[in-house]
C-alpha cells in the first residue's frame, strides 16, 4: 500500500474516532494559546490547565505579562517542568511582543520563532489553531505514530513534518495533528504496546516494524535504535583460561 493510500485510510479512521478535535489547552486568544503551548513542553496539558488560570488572572495580555517580574510568573507556574526557564521566557517574549509587534501575537512563523522560548512546534500550533494558517505541528506522539504507520522513517521531526504534509490534504492538517495526539495517548502508547492489537498499527505497520517493537519491548524510535546498536556491537571475545 502506498503512503498516500495508507494516509487516506488513516484519516478515515481518525475522523470516525474523533469527529471533533478540541484543543486540549485552555485559552481564549492567540496570546493565551501561545503561553499555554510554551508551558506545555515536558509538562502535561492537565498541569498547564491548572496553572494558567492563576497566571492569566494576573496577566492576560503581553503588556500585562511584561510588567510582571520573573518571580511573580514563576510563582504561578512553579509546578510545570522547567518552570524557571519558562518564567524568564514568558516575560521576555511578552516584552518583545510589546516592543516589536505592538502587543499583538504575529501571524508569521518566522516572527513567532524569533520570540524567546518559542520553537517551530509551538509556532506551528499557534499558526494553525489561533489563525487557521496551514501548519502541521509534530510532537513526540505524532513523530512516534508516523514512524509506526510507515508514513515517515522517524529519522527526524523535521522530516516527519515534511512527510505528513505530503500525504495528508492541507485542509486536514489542523484536525489530523490533534487527532493523532489523542490517538497516541488513548490507543498507541510509546511502551508496552502490542501493535497487532492497535486499530491502525495492526494493518499500517510492517511485519518488520511489529517484530522490532516486540523485541524492543514495544518502544518507539529510541528503543529501535537501542536494539540496532546492540546488534552492531561486537561481542566480547572470551579470554583463554590461564593454566595453574
């Protein structure tokens, strides 16, 4: 089955499983979405949704956030992973939005990625979910699933993004991005996953991939790499016993 045909069947399954794909991060506008996505790195969406109400009660706009001290921001987001760095970045990006963009989140990927603490994935989420601009953000769930399903080779997140954009219709990118995240969390975990029982992996994954993951304990690309490294590692030669 060609990748395009596989993607079309996957899209049908995802649309049936997730006819609606709400954004899991609570927000009200582009700025609050930007902040929530920036906070979500190495932190669960549930945790982000717990801390943002207190943060946004103090500062819901770039101008208001820029006036807060780093310590004030940190006090609200302390339970998030990497909180000290995120607090510094939130203040700095807010100051930059005020200084360079009139206190408005730009509708431009390069401008977004120029903000402190905003990478390509975060910028892509804001573009597609806040402004409806076609983008295909790739997180760890999507990267893992694309490799399992044979839609990409798992070589890099950048290549996965290019490959997924090539096989899914541009008008579906926003919902497929979220549907794949939901599917990865609910049906397709990184470890201990029996691909043969998965509603998509069961037919989309190759026999070779299914066998590799079974031997590696059901892990993702890292487990596959570790297994490959073990195979390539030279075996220690047995030393001859010394005579007594």
